């Protein structure tokens, strides 16, 4: 089974099991190793396990045992994360901070998935008022949380404080004072994000959860911009699945017009459209009405990236050049832009930065 086939098979099973979509492949004729490799790389193995265990008699015995163990271990891990979260929230509530849960932390609480064990988390992300960051950091350190030496050198302008670790549970937490890196902060402004958060009971404590429109904005902006994927043919299936699950549950509550305005105003309308196109191609959800279309050839580039084990920095530039030429060809005068040095100077700077952090293997 080729890498792209394994990846799309994972998408097919997730769509069938969680999104009521048609399943393209039967579980009786599967090369399990590449499929599990693809799901692991994208952090969706627990969700895949839940979908496939609906047909336990169709699975090879060793595969069924593997998936059962994955779900059990992730359930135990998430219970531990919720225990760590209770320690965090209790310390913050004690100094009159009601933290807003972000990303995976919110998904554990808000019922996005049929069971919490389906969502795999790395750490906990919570949003706090920037003006209370010192007090919040001090409160967590007073109950035993500590910084890892490798995480202590974040600049003061970063959107979250250095990661803190709980020695009792092993849980890691990032205290966010903004949603995105400074260069993208105005796309999902903190005040706008906080405007529609709602109080939510958590055990005997109080947290806040964002509304679905703000959650969607943060998922897309974080995955495409914070991680630099907007100029790369890459996607993290875990984040795309989060968005799909939110849409399946609360599509009517999402204000696509507001999101379209927000992204277009900041020059990222194509980023939004491309992400929604990935959702359509991979998980079968329709693209909402948007002002911009998806990036030309984005899905074909994604397939190329996944089919090969690794996309080298110079390959990325080649893809950019090809796309740029094709897009210019749509406009009779557009070809003149090919000779603008400023355009290519920006591309070269990006490539040099990429090569410095990820030198080619040849």
C-alpha cells in the first residue's frame, strides 16, 4: 500500500466512522502497517481505532488487540490530563482567573468527539489575560509546576509563556496570552476570541470555552500559519478532523461570512479556502461559500508530499515557482509579475531560512 493510499484510507475510515460518510475500503483487504503508520504520524490512531473496532470480527486478531490497547492507553492518558487540568484550573481560579481552554484541551471537555479517548493530546493549552500572566505563572509554580530548561528562552513577544510541567502527573501546559504568533495575531485577536467565550463547569471548578466560530478560526490559523504550512503542501489530519467534527455537530452555528471577512481582510482568504478544500477532498465536507478559491494544485501537491517520504526545501520552491507561473498565466498581464525581483526575493529568504533549520540530506 502506497503512502498516499494509506493516508486516504485512514481518512475514509474516519469519515465513515465519525462523519457518516461512505467507506471506500473494506477492512478485509488492508495492509495494516502503512495504514497505522499514517494514522500515527497524524496523531489520529485512537480515533481510527474507535472507528474500526465497530467491526471487530473483520479485523485480524493482532490488529484488534493493538487498537483496543491504543484506546485503553489513550483513555488512561486523557484521564491523567484531566487530572492535571484540574490542578491548573484550581490554582488559576484561586486568583480569580477563569482560563479559556484551547485546541485539544477544549475538545476533551466540549463533547466534540463521542468519547474523550478518541482525541490524542500533546499538552494542554489555556488562554489567560496577558495582564495576569505573571500571577498565573507564579500560581502554577507554587503548586509544583516547573519549566524545562529547553523551554525557558521564549521571547517576551511569544504568544505563550514557557511550557510548565507537573511533576505529579507529568502533564505539560502552555499558558497563552494570545492565540497566534505576533505576525499573525491580528487574524484571531484575543479580544475578539474572548468576546463569545462561555463559562463552563469542570468538576467543582470554572473554565471558559470558545464559541464554534472562534474555535474554527483558531484551528485553521494555528495549523496553517503558526506551523508555517500555508506555503507548504502539508496538513495535520488531527486538526482537520477537529474542524470536521465541530462542523458535523454545529455547522449552523458557524458564521462563515464573519470568518471569510476576517481572513480576507488580513490577506489570508486563500488560506481559508485551501483548508476547506482539504476538508472536502479528504473528509467529504462541503466547502462553504467563500470569496476566494483554494490554492491552485494544493491537493495534488499534498499528494506528492505524502507519497514521497519528505519534501526537500528546494522542492518546495519548485512547487511555488510552478504555481506562480500558472496563476500568472490566467491573467494576460500577469506574466509581467514573473519579472518582479521582490516576489522572488521573498521566496529566496523563505528557502534560506528553511535550509538553515532543515538542511537537505543529499
